[in-house]
C-alpha cells in the first residue's frame, strides 16, 4: 500500500529542501525561467547552466534574483561540457539533486519554414541531437546524482502529435523526445526517478521566434483554444513545480498539456474570425 503523505511535509513550500538543476534559460522570456521562478517560490534551491558567454551575461543576473547557483557553460553537442556542469552541480549540492529541468531545443531556422520533406541530413541530425538525445544524455548524468530518486522534466509541443505549419523537423524531434520520456521512465523507475514532460502551448520566446508565421500561430491558438487565450511561462512553471514535487509522486512517463486546452480541439471555432497571413 502507498504511504500516506503528512501535510507538514509541505511546510515552507512544495519544493522545500529540494535541489534542482535547470538547463535552458536564455533570458527572462524563457520557459525555463518561468519554471525556475515557480520552483524557487516553492522553496527549491536551484543551479543554472548557460549556453555560451552571450547567455552567461543574461543568466547570471537572473540566477542572483533567485539566490541560485550558476554551474557553468553547457552546450549539449559537447558531452564534456555536460559532464562539467553535472560535476559542478555535485559540488554545490553535495547531498545530490532532486530534479532536473531540460528546456533545450534547436533547429536551423531556415528549415522551420517551407516543407518538411526538404529537411537536410545535417539539420535532421543536429536537431535530434540537441532537442531529443540531450535529454537522455542529461538523464545518464542525473541518475548518478539522485541516489534517493528524483524527477526529470522536459518540454515538448503538440507538433509532436499532429502536423503543425513550419514545425517540420522539430515535430519529428519532439515525437522522439516524447517516446524517450516513456523509455527513460521505464528504465529509471526502479531507481525512483520519475520522467515526465510538459507539452506547452505556443509562447513568444527566443526559440519560438525562429518558427515561421509564429504570430499567426499564437493568434490561432488564442481564438481556438478552449480557454480562448495562450499560456504564460508562469503557468508552465506552476505545472512544472507540481511535476517535480512529491505531489505528483505516483506519476511517470506522462506528457501533460499546458496549452489552454488546445490539444482537444479538432476544428476551427466557428465564431473565431478568419485570420490572414499578414503576421499580426
Ligand atoms: N516557446 C514555445 O512556444 C514552446 C512550446 C512548447 C515547447 N517549447 C520548448 O520549450 C523549451 C524551451 O524553449 P523556449 O521556448 O523557452 O526558448 P528559449 O530560446 O528561451 O530556450 C531555448 C534554450 O535552448 C538552449 N539551447 C539550444 N541549443 C543548445 C545547445 N546546443 N546546448 C545547450 N543549450 C541549447 C538555448 O541556450 C536556450 O536557453 C524547448 O524545448 C522548446 O522546444 C517551447
């Protein structure tokens, strides 16, 4: 029988006493930042990585706002840099870590417009490496720092499940990422490590600015999602806090949609105005 959960466990916040590593903050519009803010507000101690010196300058002041550590540069195409940030995380958190948040994706912008069938082998390989395999690479390192179990979280998009305009190779990468959530959940479950994903609705971030007709996509979601709006990084953050907290301790291998309900819609809302492709 599952043990009961005393209410006093949550005194000081849902994540009180938990330590987490956050990969993928680029700026204050990043989904990873929304997650970090919520996790810190719920009592977590955090460590951030950054990709390259340009983002270091943005990540360091954000980390200071949350009294968080910065454990260095991580480019997931360079395995040594992944090792280095996990080694640094083990130093700042000698007791181990409780959760890792992976908010990393990349595709050549030129291939996020036009037809998927034109995808080059080089961009296919790079997009899958950065947007999918990196989560598995992170899980390999995280497992070693989670002797008592933990929670791994990644970010996906509905373009994994259905065709979306311009999402192209990213849709294929996200489908593979979602499948890897299930395989990792099965592998790591016996070690009490849970693996889940949030499928977020479209949000205007640096990465999203690479997707063709993104403003049109946002508007379409606003008019057609059941809640008649898009979602915020703070809302994704709150769900992420739930997924890395003990509140969700019976869940693994799950993909939760935080998309104002868009994933249940099968057809345009008849009351929604027609949209033109003038990009506003
Ligand atoms: N914005 C959206 O509409 C949306 C919707 C659903 C899912 N997502 C997913 O959310 C995640 C975060 O994206 P975001 O929208 O917050 O954008 P963002 O640009 O703020 O974050 C993307 C991050 O990926 C990192 N990254 C890219 N290549 C990397 C590499 N080689 N090594 C290490 N890091 C690398 C960047 O440094 C950046 O921090 C991504 O997985 C994205 O696909 C975004």
